C-alpha cells in the first residue's frame, strides 16, 4: 500500500519543493532532462566546473555552478576561419552547420560532409576540410585530465590546438577567431553589470593575450577567458565587446578586412539590464605552400568561491590553493596552460597508448574505457579546499577524534564529491560510488581516500534531525551513528553539513551501505598501501560491521534482508537471505579477517573467522540451487530469479586477490557456474545477446518483471559483471557482455557523454549521465591482474596495530 501511495506523496512534495519553495527536486520525476544526441567531450579539469563542446562544435552543456546544469547551446560561441592570399580575403566561414536567427551577418551553414569528429577523453579532434581551398584544419581539444597529476587535473581550462595543413601551391594567411558570450546562455546573461577587458600575461619568455569576460552575478560570480599564444610568426588580436544578439556585421567585416581584429584598448562598459555582451580573440599565421603551422587558443574560467543552494557557507575550490581565490586567476591559469599544454599532451598520449597499443583489446573497449571517464569531471563534480580557519574538530565532529590522519589529509588534498547523476542530484551516493570508485582509486587515489574520510566522519557522528520519507511514509532520523550515509547531500542545499538528501527510503536499514564501506577500505589499502588510512579506518569498519550484525537475526553468520527494497536496487524487494547482500556481507567479513591479520588484531580476526565459517555454510545451503545463487531465500515465485549482480562480493574479493586459497569465500566451481548461467540467460537470452545483461531473468528465459528495476539493464552493473567474468577466466564472455552496453548506449541510442543508469529492451532509458558506468575501470584492473600486474600483498608487520 505504501508503494501505491508513493506517487501522491511524491507529487505533493514536488509541488511544495519546486512551486512554493522555488527549489530544484533532487530527483525530478516529473520534468526529466530531455535526451539530446549532441554532446561531445567536456572541457575542464576535476572539480572546477565543465563546459561541454558538442560533436558539431557547439558549446552546449554548462556546469559551472556546482551540481547545476544548463543545457542551452550558446550560438555566439564559435570558431571562425579566415583565409587570405596575396593580400585578399578568399574565404571566411563560421565552422558550424547552424543557421541561427541571430548574427545573420556571419557566414553560417558549413557543410557537415566536410567535417569529422573523434573523441577519446580527455581529448577530441574536429577535422575540417575546407571545400575548394586545398586546406585542412584539425582542432585538437585537450583538458588536463592526467592520472595522479592533482594540480593540473584540477584546472578549469581547455586548449584548442589548431593544426593547419596547406595542400595548395601558394602561401596562405590563416586566421582562427574564437568568439564567446559573457555567461552561459541563461537569463543571468541579461541581468546587467557584466563587462569585458583585454589582458596579456607574460612570464618565462611566454606570452598569452586575450579577453576576460567578467560575469558579475550576486551569487557565484565568475570570469571567463579566451586567449591565444603569442609566438614568432603568430599574431594575436581581439575584440573586447560586441552584441551577440544582433547581426554581428561589425565583427564579421573587421575580420574580413585584413584577417585581424581591431584590438581596442580599455575595458568595455558594464551591460545594462537586458543587454548581452560577447568578445572575440583571433590568432593568425602564414602557412607556406605544402606546409603546416599551429595556432593555439584556450578557454579558461574562474569561479573560485561558491555557495551551494542554501547559501549558508562560502566554499573555496581546491585549485585556488595554487592560483588564488580572489577571482583574478584566469590570466595566470591561461599562461600555465600554455606553458604545460605540450606536457599534458605527452602524458595523456603515454597513458592512452599503454592501452591503445594492446592489440588484444577490442576497439570498442578502448573507446568506452576512456570516454566513460567524462563523468569524473562532468558529474557536477566539486573539489573544495579546507578553509584556512578550519581546525580538526570542525571537520571531525564530536566523535571523529580517532581519525588522526583525516585533517592533514584533507588539508593537503581537499574534499571531493560528485553527483550520482546529472538528473539524480545527490553527492557521493555511496551504494553507487561502490561501483564507480574503481576509476578514482586507479587514477586519482587521493580523491578516493578523501571521499572515504568524509564518509567515515558521517559514520561516527549522528544527525538527530527527523524527516518524513516518501516511499515508506514514515518519519526517522536523517542519520544514525555507526551507519554509512546514502549520500553527503544535495547541491541545492548544503552538502557535507546536511547528509542523506535521498528521501525515498530510510536508508539506515539498507543492508549494503555499511558493507560497501568495508569493502572499499580494504580495496583502497590493497591498491595504495596507505597504512595510515587503514589504521584510521579500522575502528570505523568495526563500528559499521557491529551495526550490520543486527541484520543477522538468526545468528547463522548471514544477514537477512528486511522484505523491502533495502539496497541499491531500491525498487526491487528482497526477503530473507539474498545473493546480492549476502554475498557482499561474506566478502566484507572476509576482508575484516584480512585487515585484522594485517593490523595484528587477533581477537577481531578470530571473531570474524567464526562468523565467516558459519555464514559460508548458510549462504550455500540457503541460496545455491545447483547452477547459480537464488535471488533470495523467501521461496516466493521470484526468489529463483537469476540476478546478474549476484557475484558482487566475489567481484571485490577478486579485485583484491582474496579469491583463492585460504580466503576463498565462494566455491570457484559455483562462481563459474553462476557466471556461465548469467551469460547464457541474462546476456545471450536477452535481446539476442546485443544489449548487455538484464538485471533479473527467470529460469525459463523470461525477464523478471516483478519490479521496475528487475527488467532493466544497468550499465555500471554490466561492466562490473564483465570484470568478474574476466577475473574468473571468462574473458571472451566478459567482453561480449560489456560490448552490448557500449553498442547500445554510444551507437544505437546516441547517448555519447551522457551514459544513463539504465535502459530496457524497448530502448526506454532512465537517469541520463550517471556515475555507476565508471565501473568499467574494474575491467581494466581485472585485465591488468591477469596480465601479471598486481600490488604486493601487505604484510602484517607493515601496519602496527594500536588498540
């Protein structure tokens, strides 16, 4: 009955939230973001906001205010080419297929047959063959996303490297003009008070020049900068301000006259209310016959101090610790970009080539592996510094004094958070991050550890604030002590300060959150060998496992689900022992044994070895049916469903080298049988084997339709399943399973750079641009382990135990 009344309760809550309080719903079921098949590789580093450039060259998705997206295309943001030969302009064209109603004095309508787009995050290439001109332009777009390079990876910048190839027999003068509107194409662009000014910045013999566009809103003001590198043979000119809503003839004629802009001095006047302004920068060079030249332009932005929706606290972005938080950092950032862009290219190529040059890996996998990383930056991502006046007690709370390394760690690396999805606006949704976390721990492990410290603080403290939960219709505390939160907050409120924005269920009774914390703690330690982190997290792991033990109601060593959707499948009901939560529980118990061994805590080790011994027997007895593990032990008509995610515990154990010998939790023969059954039924038996693995399948080969989620495909779960198959030697099956998701999302549905949480066989999708598909990096870990790479196992003497 509570499920039947949920739509009414949700609508009442939505009406109050959006129409009365004038705030955004953390999940807006009534106004979903429409699918636009236009997106390309986003620009920008981690935590400073992103600007997406579409595959047709348009700037079309903006996320500068933390966690808030604007999906409008700003038509004035364009690249224009001007070609001159023997002192005469012979060709001038906006490099866009659009034919807009504004700026009609410009030459629009570039023929798309002469342009090509390629993307391999964080780079993209647009190739323009200029018809009739014997000249080819290749624009390489680069953002400084580099594994383990924390400073550069935090920079809110993008570089456009234009390679000009003159295939003709005469020298040509080539100019590339970059025009940009002051703002993000929203109503705030017309709020008045915005202004532009030219700038130059010279240091160490390198000089950049361009225009600053100051966007002076009352909340979260920012500055955009367009610039070009001045070097021998390259001229840089600018236009400080023009009206992007008019015909634009003054800009067009200025460029047409001599391939340069007039470069007026001084600042522009501030815009009046209702007025919009834009600016342009032009880089020019001469290209000899049959020759090549390079022009370099860049886009940077600076929103160093931000308020979230509640406007209660001022937060400072981590990148400000290098370039300052005074709002004047973009000239220095633009210069730093110029000084390091070649180094970034080289490091990105080295990183990519290690995988691209592996002929044993299929091409689609290489594309998916890198391009799914877009969400690390474009997931509403924030990376904040600890305020200078902050002390350890401010971060740790009343019960967090045992986290001795927390304050110095966050002081050095800041606080990191990303959304569950662009439509599901909750930061660090933990049941989902469990899957996505492989991308962080493998590429930017300090960010994963920072996130874990934030979760640990919320575990040891409590929030006694009561709240009404929509799904169950009950009132409960927002956060209980020694229970892992669902998320650390809504960007429309005050993240970190008020956690658990999710109000579909009271997640204190969820069975997977605590377990996923323990599993990640050991996985992180196994991959990083950060002994201080492990020592800090050990008492927190003990606390959450003690809290979890209450779910073992019959003391058989195995937890039971509560007869409602009490885990990440939050619309799929589970009764009694279950393959998913039971498997996670046994894996977490195993890792408690291992951590106790490493730390020399014999008493706790024995405690959990006893639990593990009982629990393994109960799990096999209650759930193994001879071919796979049943969905749950309830004996209902769907309890024998084949769940694609039933081996999630084994997935994490295998990733940490705890899947054999004395640490074998699940019999290898059973795991292999279960995986083969999933491949036969959930993969090959679903949509002709072309769409990945459906979450639930009945033994007779019909999808489980008992819930709205059981007959969905979850892309992130499929990548995790594929990784599990690879770990167990089913490499071909793993690639076949994952390929179905890639082909469906990136090719058939046209969802490039907005991979959703889920889709169904009839191509109905849910929750665009979602966190969980980052789990594809667990496939890469599985492949690397099979190829012989694995971190050395921790020895007990490495981490002394201090009770």
